[in-house]
C-alpha cells in the first residue's frame, strides 16, 4: 500500500479591478490561477496545486522542503 502525504500550501489572493481574484502559491513558482469569486478562487487554487504537484511527480522532480 502506498503512503499518501498531506501537503499544505499558503496562497495569496489578490482582488482584481475587473472583478474576481488572482491566486498565487508562493512556494510553487509559476503556480497562478484565477476565480470569479472567493469560493471559486480557492477551488481553482486547490486544483492548480494538485496539477502542479502531479507534474513534479510525473517528471521525477523532488518537492523542496521548507522548515
């Protein structure tokens, strides 16, 4: 059985003049997304983080550890 890790990431939500929120994940360079409202922005952030981490795993890139 494969052990699954739970990873937590901080996000930065920036209100956009035209509406909605841009979301940046500081610890994952280039991981940026957008949502029309706060709920959608958070859901999009979770999806972007999952995709980013899946890409790292697929390409055998180790996650940087910070502590």
